[in-house]
């Protein structure tokens, strides 16, 4: 799979990402580093512990990472979750976490295929 195909598979923005990062090789390197980013795991842990302030911070970080890497669908899902949790509000719409989880898993599967 090419990097462009990867972005198509995750409903991402290949061209916009290339405008932010100076080369395709750098984009590829950062995409492959995404699985090591702790923000999604931190989000799941914070939600499980009902630590809404930490959940907000983790969702906000995940949103930023997704935006910088051009993972647009994940960015949109994490953004909606972030706004819902803003100010330490509890998660009352679990479908927002479900959507974020689904998009994260889609990115992870595509990264695995990208190799």
C-alpha cells in the first residue's frame, strides 16, 4: 500500500499533510510512529476510571495528533469527544467514544497494512 492509498483508506488528507510536513518520507515515518502514541490508551484508562479531566486532556491530545498527521476522520471523532468532555464534563454520550475508538482502530489497521 502506498502512503496515498493509506490516507484514502482512513479518509485522511494526504495532500494537506504533505503541506505541513516537508517530505513524504517524514510523513511516512510519523505515521508509523502513531501506534506508540499513548493518548488513545490514556483516554480509555481515564474513561474507565471516570477521570473526566484526564479523559479531556487525552482526547484533546489525540485530536491534535490526528490533525497534525492528517487523520481527518479520527480528528473529527476525537474533536467531538473533546468538546463533549471539555471542562471535565462526564461522558454522557458513549457513542462519541465509540466513534473515536472505531476511527483509531481503522487507522491502526491501515498502518499495519502500510507496514
